[in-house]
C-alpha cells in the first residue's frame, strides 16, 4: 500500500515534471509469447512505468524472443544492448549453479513453498546479479511443472529413448537420469519442434503447453508438481544508476504491483490452462504412484548434485527455506 501511495504521488508529480525532461525509450526483450501471463504482466509493468514517469521513461516490450532470443537476453542487458529484460532465472544455471535453486526437484512444489524459497534466495541471487551489472526488479513463478508426452507413460522405464525438450540444466539432467534424449529448445519454438518430431516430450507448466497449443502434437500431461521455476525482470545497473530517485521510486512501485499481479495470474492460470489442455484433447491427470516414486528417487540424486555444485550459498538457501 505504501508503494502504491508513492506511485500515485510520483505520477502526479512527474506529469508536471515531464514537460521539461527528455523522454527515453527502454526496449524490453521478453522470451515468451505475448499471450503468456508473464508477458502480459511485463506489458502492464511497462505501461505503469511509462505513465508513472510521465513519459520520461517509456518501456516497450518485445515478446517471443523477437528482439533478443531467450538465451541472449541476459547478456544483451548486461552489455547495455538493451536496458531492461525478462528471462527464466534458472536458464543461467550453466553460469552458476545458484541460479538453479528453483529447479531442484521436489524441494518447493507449491506456490506457498516457492514463495518461501524465493524469500530465502532473493538476497544471494540479487547479489550475484549485482556482480554481473544487473539490478533485480521483480520475479514471478511459473505454475508447477509436469510432464508432457505423446504416449502414455506410467514408469520411468516407459521414458527410455524419448526425445525430450529441455529448458535449463536441471531439465537436461532429468532427461539423462530417466534415459531420455535432451534437446534444448526455447518455449517460443516448441510448437514447431513437436510438430516436426525434434522432440516428443517435455517438463513444463500447463501454461506453456496451453500457450503453444501442444495438443496438436502431444497427448498426455502428468501433474508431477516437480518445482516452480521463476522468471525475473532486471535492469542494467549503469542504466539504473542514471535514473532519477523519483523515477526509481515509480519503477520499484510498478515492479511491486507487477510481482503481485504476476503471482496472482500464475495461480489462476494453473487450473485454467490444465482445462485448456483437456479441451484441446489431452489426457490430464496425476502421474502414477510408481512414476512419482521413481521421479522422487531421481530428485534425491539431483538435489545432492545441486547442493554440491551450489556450495555453501546453496546450502544456506535450502536451510533458510526449511527453517521457515
Ligand atoms: N515454461 C517455460 C519455463 C517453465 C515453464 O513453465 C518453458 O517451458 O520454457
């Protein structure tokens, strides 16, 4: 509420101030389709900043990897090719294991737990980003991750040899440990990958399957609730330090609103998109007890691998989360 009041006050002030100030445009690359709830939230955030700064900073979003492909967005913002952007946090797990805190199987499997895990991870992650010339603005989780397949799967043995679309290190590792063949593909490109048989399965949210109409190629979605990975919105730290205090207030208030709205949408979308998959003709339901049991064993392996790779900082995040 305090942020909202600040935002409203700032809006009133800047509409006068804007008359004398020079306007700048911030192009904001997004990895996911314009219809995806993260992109909708980012567009609202952009409008909030544009209005709140009285047009001094106009944010223009570019969804679907149209300005920079998902894998290139972080580097583009770090190097100042784009001032601001949004990306999947765990997409950077190959740079530093810490980025994969949210993709440890079965560590945090509900929105509440994902929230607690984020509370434990936010500070170390912000510090890691700050070392890389990036300032964190807000972060929103994807809905829980489940498994998509063409054919029925009741056990890990049924997964052997299937081509599996991965989106980060954890998903590639999951494929290896289940005998599948991982191929990394951006969400923006999965419809085509499934249509052409480059991949026949993936782990993702109902939301991404729904956005990309995967029922055109795949038939089964198993609710596994393995983890809830996060997107984050970040700004180049040099650009950020050039922003006036007043506009920083506006941007932070808009970020707070976006985080709230994004979380709400993510929750709402969980049921809505699973129904959308059903309406598209897919069989949607919980995974078999056997499959869940076997995946949990793999989760134990992946948890210890992650803890080893992420060192003391990783352990501190997990300990703080468990203590909450
Ligand atoms: N959708 C994104 C990441 C997690 C999710 O639910 C994807 O599949 O790329």
